């Protein structure tokens, strides 16, 4: 009933909220992406996106289609692997940034391990900047992390906005330096936060630094200071800080998949995991229960 190529295109648009970015990810023309979405909407008899010249948003029916599309594609891939007898093997060194510690990434990895039990998956959780360095040094095969706005490497998983977050009752004094809760260098959000404050001439001080996201969240909940964080991944117990506090805008951030230079079995396994993450990318923007 639903063409798999149309479903893949739908997922790419849903995750990037951009027909242009979806076309780049899939290697298609933008007109082809629009055609795939229109045909899927014709097949369902429902509008899946509300769009104008400036924005693309999922409709309520589009939100429902997310889960259906992902499951249909997963079952199709499982059936193809079963009947072709292809089984992935080898060692796969996968790096994920600290941003995903509290998301549903473990569920995606669990599904991959179930479908490919003969792949030895080694997971490294680190700062995005550190993961990019390890990938460049040949110590990782695939990385899921943030990238700097000027960096064009990697397959886009989704765009997000960086915002200032903190405890709901946090108060900042205008005549005092901004207390920052940050990852150590080479943290990407740390660099963006410092650059934005320096650009505005706003004094700052480091109130807490840690390579652990859980430690930073604890410090923020205790009211020690403010954090620059992805808007779509704000941890429970913290809120986006209001504009009236006068903190500078931080801009957007891209979450991407970047491949290493390995070939053979490791590359095949990396390609398969990348496809799994891209198909389930909407789940990365949702918290695990509890």
C-alpha cells in the first residue's frame, strides 16, 4: 500500500523539517522529494505536513505516520535479510555524544543488535568534539554527534536550536558575570556559549565543568548556573530560560552521522547502523520513560 521509497523520503523530511535537507540526505532532487510526499499523502488520504515558504511542520496525521513508516521499513529490512541470507559480521566502533544519554538511542541500538547479532558493537560515549577527533584518528567507524555550523561533514539527522536552560527559579543578576555550566574543551556547546557571550560583551564565569551530562544536569537543577543545550533535548527538571534575562542568542545546531575510513565488514556494519539511526531519528528527540 505504501511505497518504501516514499516512506524513507517522508522520514527524512520529518526529521529535518526541510525538503531541501531531505533531498541532500537522500541524494534526490527537491522536486522528487515533494513528489514522494505528495504520493504518500495521496495514498493515505491525509495531509502529513503543513508547509509554507518559510517552514515545514508535521500534522497530527504526520506524527502518527512516523511510527508506522519506521516499523514498515524495519520489517521490510528484516524480511530482506532473512530471505537473502545476508548476515552482517565484524567489529563496529560506534561513538555517540553525551547529548543522547537520556534519549531512546539505547532502544535503537538494542534493535540493531537483535537484527545483527554477529556484529560486535563497541559503544563510546564522549563529547562531540572528542568523537570527531577520534574518528579522524581512525579510532571509530561511525559517530553520532553535533557539528559546528560551519562544518558540512556528515549526514544530517536533524536540525535543532541551541537555547539557554536552567532551574525554573533561577535568577541572574545583571551586574554579575553569567555563571556557566559547561562541558570541558573541546565541547561544541561550550564553544558556542562562550563565543556568544564574548560577542555581546557579557562577562561570564565557569560555575561547573564536567564531561558527564548527568553531573551538569545536577548542577543546573541545583541552581548553580545556566547551560547552552539543544532545545529538543531539554532534560527533565530544567526549563528554557526566558528572553527577559538578556542572554544572547545561540543559533542552531546540527546532529549528524559521520563515517570513518574503514572498508569491508566494518563499513557494511556502519552503513547498516547509520540506516537504522536515520530511520528511527525521530525517537532520538524523545526521552526514555522515567
